[in-house]
């Protein structure tokens, strides 16, 4: 179980013409400032594609959602494609309540997001 | 600090984001004990997470050193459910001014109250007598 004190970004790896940002743990206010800063750092000079891998994200709240919305807006301004992959049922539920699933490119897993 | 009876548990938590994991664990345990399925437990836990985050952000303006939130989790019967009360000692606001933003206005932030109202059967804000707010949320099984 995650305690909330781990780094939310587990790793960043290069793939094809983009990067995969692997997140882990709970995506909430306890990590949102650090994560926002790291996302904005990536988006200063972004690759063509950014894939957010949510495989190991246990849960997310509106603080996490806010960062993704901000990252999406910034990526569009920079002509970068932001994709979300492998969200569990809890995380998907937050998108559904906020009614913003249609804003994002969402994939079942990282492999399908690479095609 | 924790006080508990068979039906009710009360926790005094520092108003700090690092307490969110503890808050979720306590809420999930109480919701399971009240008879909710895992999906509903997740929803109740998310609503409480949003409420706690709002208290830190708006009640205490993120200056929460030495500030606290008193969380009460109470099992209800006939009808079965859970009653959650969160008492803070931060800024007061008129309850009628607490509302979620228009979902068509796509921007970061402002979704917490909308999520709470979507997931719970009752969400009620009240000004406390002297300082702070009292939030009551109820979910029925």
C-alpha cells in the first residue's frame, strides 16, 4: 500500500517520438505541487507525444485532475499530444463524474497508446 | 487523537495534505463496517478526500500549521448508511456561496464540491458558532 509519501513520478522513459511518464500511488493534494512542477518542466520543451501511464495510480481526486487538465491545455498550445493510459476503475470514475473523459485521449494500456 | 464507540469514531487530524492517506484509510474502514460495497466505499472515500482538500485550500488557505480537522464517522441504521461530519476552525463562508463550478467551464480546479454532491446523498455546510465550518455528509446503503 502506498503511504502518500512516495514520489508520484516513478519514472520517465523515451519511446518512439515521445515519453512515457509513469505515475504511482495516490494522485492527490499531497503530491500535486511537486507533480505539477515536474509536468510543467516536461512541457517547457515537450516531445511530440506524452503518455501518462496510470497503471500504478491507486486513486486520484480533483487535485490530480486539475494537473491533467492544465497539462492538456499546455500540451495543445505546444502542439504536443497528451495521452492517458491504463487508468483503473477508481481513477476512471473521477473523470466520469467531472464529465471530461472526452477531452482526453484515453487508452486501456500503454501498448495501445503507442500505436 | 481517536475516540471510538461501536457506531461512531472521531479523529482529530492535522489539516495537512500528508494526512490524506490516513483520512482515506479511516473512512474506508468505517464505510466497509457500515455495509457498503467496495465501489461505494471508494466513492465515499473520494468525497471525504475532496472535503478535506477544500478545508485546507479554502478554510485554512493552505496555511495549516497547527490547524486541525475533527472527523466523525457514524454508522446509521434504519435506513442503513454512514454520516460523516468534518469540523474545521478556519475561515467562515456563507453556505449558499459554496457551489461547484459549471462543468462546461473546462479549467483546472473547482470540481471538489461537484464531486462531493454527485457521490453523497446529503452534503450540508454550516457555519460553526464561533469560528470555522461544519460539513455534514450522508450516504445511505
